[in-house]
C-alpha cells in the first residue's frame, strides 16, 4: 500500500510559500504565521491537505495583515 505524503509546499503570490503539514496532535486546521516569509499550516490526520488549502484561501487577508 502506498503512503500519502504528509506535507506539501505551495507558493501563493500574495503571501509567499506555505508549508502544509499533517499533524498527529492537531485537532483542527491551524495557521501559524512565524515571520513575514514563513507560514505553516497544521492539518489533522482526518482532514486532507486539499481541504486545508481551501480553508487557507478564506484566510488570505488575515495572513497578509498578520505578516505586516
């Protein structure tokens, strides 16, 4: 059986590179803005990274505001 990848990098022109990572500890999708050029998204095991991407798209304004 082939194992799914537990992480993904996606480039967003507005905010930079986003690191999506599956997490054993996460109970919900959590967005961390570490610095203006580092954003991490913790994704629970029961949610797909694709769903987390859709959620992140609804939070782009908040991320941009937090980065500045």
